[in-house]
C-alpha cells in the first residue's frame, strides 16, 4: 500500500528481511531479523520508482517494482 510518500508492506506471515532500493541502486531500507507482519517507510527525495524485496519467515522471497507519483 502507498499513501503519499509512505509505503506500507503487510503480510499474513512474519517478514524476516526487507530491502528497498532506487533505480540507481541506492538502498533506501535494509532491515533484517525482525518478526513482524508489516513494515512502513518513507520514500526519500524525488524518487519515482523503487524496488522492494521481502523475505518471509518461511524463506520465500518476493520482489516488486513500485511506482510513486
């Protein structure tokens, strides 16, 4: 979910790792070893596109490209 410049990721299972980076490769978020089914962060600067990768507790990875207005 996105609201303005804030992205919230929600999952049924606990998230083990999350990483978000810009199209130029700069990491915006890198968080590991936390046990929560949701995570929120703000998008820095004028970024229009982000890539987000999450790893769930069961070991599955998911990657998504997110566009921001």
